[in-house]
């Protein structure tokens, strides 16, 4: 007893000293002395009052004996209460006086400090029924428990008690982030249970008697209250265990989650902004600044107008003594149109003995026509010329019509063949008074032909040269030839077909200015009636379009055929290999007359070949017609059934005024259609209101077929716009 009193006095003195060191007043010291850092409010005060109230150890022993006898009579009264209060099922509960004391004084304990030996202490989850007196080492000198620990932390416990305590206590993290701080570790630490020891201590502090049950005899009400208190303690322990099992999110994890959510939201917003910007640029009109480029319209000073007619069909090998000598066959009819007064005629080559001199109506030689720059009224001279050749001899039958073109330093030829029975010559005419050197780039269906004799061709002044393509590319089915020269020359293809000793047609093919992405050939006959009468010759005399892409890459081309009323046949598409001649047959097109249009992804040259069999056979090459504006004179030489075809490439109809022999009439042409009008041979047709139209002259008769494009009247006098 003396030891216990000394222990209590020693602890109270220590607590008072701490309170005094903290600067508390006298009235605040008793309460501060019993206030631990863990928050036990009045446990030490209740223990001191209980020690003074107990006058002898016999009172506690008697109470314990009475309780022990009651437990012997009814074993479930004490043992069941201890189990309900929270003792582990495996913890030993001694019988006798100690057990009776634990049963009799369950609610009178002020705390683990200051309790007499033999008294049972029920704090937290453990039951202390030992009768030994606590030693000074077992008493907390500060009078308070450590933060977060139960009040009976120093009491002896079984293994089951320690496991239950470990389940209730929060588990410290095994590691910490390297970037964490001390404050973050304190925030992550589990908070002390506010419903634990502090609440029990507060309840004991409200009891004026200190909760010592030794001053009163236990009665039936105590027996009834004990199970209720035990049930309440069990509920609290279950709540604490549930809170301990619930995973807790540290503030650092919450902040990390918040940052992730914020960045995700920012990313969504950024994507929305980008999408809105893209939509706005596509859907909303963007501001634009339009400025017309600086330009100036120039009206060239009218110059000399020139046309070169190729003359009669040229052949080789007709002279048995000199097979390489050039010979001409037949006589050509020439027709001049426009301002032909004062036209100067210049024959090219040597006139054969006994032959009539060339005129403005016929010639056996190539001729050059030159006009004055202006007319007598001061307007630029408008001039046109064309020729036709008709052969009736056995080894040369057929009809050829050709426009007379201005000479140039570069031009293209599409046509010809050197397959069995066919011969093709390139005629180069130098109408100037100076010698000229010319080069030929010859292409076939197998690519470019490189052979001697195609470059460095010398052409004397006022002379012509013929180049036999069979020597450079024998058995070639088709040609495309680029002609370049050091001076202005005129180039044509002279082609003749023969079946054994019988001629099957002739043609003199004019040149093209340059490749283009859109070429138009109006008035082309496709699948003549004569061909259908001789089905065995359809494949040999089929109508096709020959195309050539001079570039280094493949070209996509589309063939569109429009009837006179503007209706279109099914387009035909083809892929052109670079620098290779390609032929596209028109066998799927219904027989008739069409405007053939070639549209391509890159500039090409093209021509359409057609046949007539009735029963004599002839063929024709239809070359593209340039677009005409304003007015044009159309020279129509003599020939079988000449017709003037006017094609309208526009999307709306146009009206063209045609004048023939002082007779004027208007022709309405539907969009993409064409109008064909008869014109007598050896006549001139004046056309006005040409708004980008294309015009061609065609001939068709028994065993005769040909045509040529109409060129601008005065190309060198056309106004031009120069941009700077």
C-alpha cells in the first residue's frame, strides 16, 4: 500500500513539475498534470481520488471474494462480461478473487495509473486480473500514455491481445517518395482515434466519485449495466477495426490524381480548340486580298503573213536509175482565202522540165505565199491557204487535204507507219534564202529511235529534204516526230499504204504547234458504212487515236466524243507511257461523226486516224484544231463533198455567222456540239462570232477521205497582253 501511494505521489509531483514548467496557473495544474499528449483528460485525477477513498485492502478483497462466489454460482456473469468487453478469446481469465474483482469493478477504473493491486483494469482490448502490485518501472512518470496508444500500454498482454492491437493500429508506410517532405509524412500519418481513450477519460472525469466502486456494494443494476457497457465497447472496437481496414488516400496521392485530371482536362480543351480552328478555316471565309497583276496590252505592228504549202505527194524509188531520188506524184489544188491581193508566190525546189509553173490555184512544187503587212485600208492582213491532192494512178490512189502553215523552228508530227506495205517520209521545206540545219527526234511504240541520219540534216535555201523513216525504224506501226531547226522551216509527213501492188490510200499530214493538255478535232468520221460492209477488214482499218506524252512521267488521258447535238459517248481512259507512242481504238463508239476531245494530266500530242472502204480504200489523219476568236477566213480547196465543221467546246451554246459568196446565215451550236455546213470546193467561207470555237474542213467520197484544221487568219497581228 505504501508503495502504491509513493508511486502515485511521485507521478503527481512529476506532472505538477511539468505543468509549472509549461507556465500554467495553480488552478490549471491539477488538470494539466493528468493531461497526456495522447489526450487522456481525467484519468490521473480519478486514480488519485480512488486511492484516497480506499481505506483498506480488505474492502477490495471482500468485494473480490463476494464477486468470486457469485461467479462460482453463475459462471457466465463475469467470464461472459470479460469476453464481451473485448478480451481475446484465447486470453486466460483467472478464477477466484482476481476474476471477481474484474467483474465487480468494470466501470470504476480511472485508468491504468494509480490502480491498486488486485483491481481489474479493463482498458481498450485487454483485461488485467493480476494481483501483483505495479512496480515503479511499470508506472509512467509523466502520468500519460504515448500519443495514439491505449491507456494500458504497459500492462501485460497475451499474443492474441497484441494481434488485435496490431489490427486496430494503422500501418506505417514501408517507404516514402524521395520527393516527399516531412510535412507530407505528417499529413499521411493516421490520426488518433477521437472515440477511444479520450472519450473514456472524459466520461470518468465527469464522475465526481472518480468511478471507484469499492465505496458501494454491487447490486443488480451493476450486473445489468456491465453487459451493456461491454456491448458498447465491442461496437466501438468494431468501428475502429473497420476504420483501420479502410484504405486511406494520402494527400500526396490526392494531389497527384488532381494533377492528372487537370492535365487530361487541359489536353481535351486543347484538342477542342485545335478542332474548332480547323473547322473555322474550312467553313468560314478567310480574308483575302486581290490585286490585279500589272499588265499592258500590246498591239503588234502588223508583219508579213506567210503560208507554206507542202505540194504534191513525195515518193522515193520511182526512178530506176536513182532510187534515192525524190519524186512527186500528181498536182495539188491550192486555195487562198482572205486578203489575197498582192500575195507573192515563191516556189521551193527546182521545177521539172516541161511542167507548168506553180500558181495560186495549182502547183507541182511546194510553194510559199507571202502577203503584205496591211491591206489598202490599213488593217492587218488576214490570210489563209490550203491544198488538196488527188491521185488516181494504180500504185498511188487516194485523196489528201492539207492546210498551208507558217514556217517555224519547232513543230510536231503525228502519223505514219513503216509496217509491211506502208511508207512514210518526213518532208522538210526551207522557204528562206539561207540554209538551215534540222534535227529529228523520232519516237515509236517502243520508245525513242536513235539512228544515224536523224540529226544535223542540212537543208539548202529554197529547197527541201526528205527523210525516209523506214531506214531509221523499219516495221514501226506508228510515229511521233519532233522537228527542230536553226531557222524557220515547214515539216509534213507523206504517207502511203499499199496492199501488195495495190494502193490503199495516201495522206499528207500537217504539223502541230506544241503539246497541250486539251486537244479538239471536230468533224471526225468514226466507223464508216463502207467498213461495216467488209467485216473482214474492220480490224485492219479501225479508227483510233494516236497519243504521245513527251514528258518523263506517265500521263492519264481521257478521250471524249461529242455528237453534233452535244451528247457525249462513254469516255475512254488510257494511261500513256512516257515517250512512247500509244494508240487507243474507238471500236466501242457507235458509227457517226464526232468532235474528238483529248484531255490529259500533262501536255500531249495526238491525231485521229480513220478509214473509208467503199470499196476503194483510203485513210485520213485528223489533227487538232486551235481555238479561234473573232473572225476567220476558211479556204476550201477542191475535193469530194467538202464540209466545214464548227465545234463548240464551251458549256453554253453559241451563234456563229457564216458568209459564203455574199450569202450570210447564222448557225446555232449547242454546248459541246458542232455544226457542219456544206461548202463548195474552191471557195472561201467567212466566219464571225467565233468565241473559242474550233474549225476544220473535211472531205469524204468514194475511196477518198481527208481533212485539215483551220488556223487563225493573222496570228502575228493578234493583240497580246504582257504581264510585268
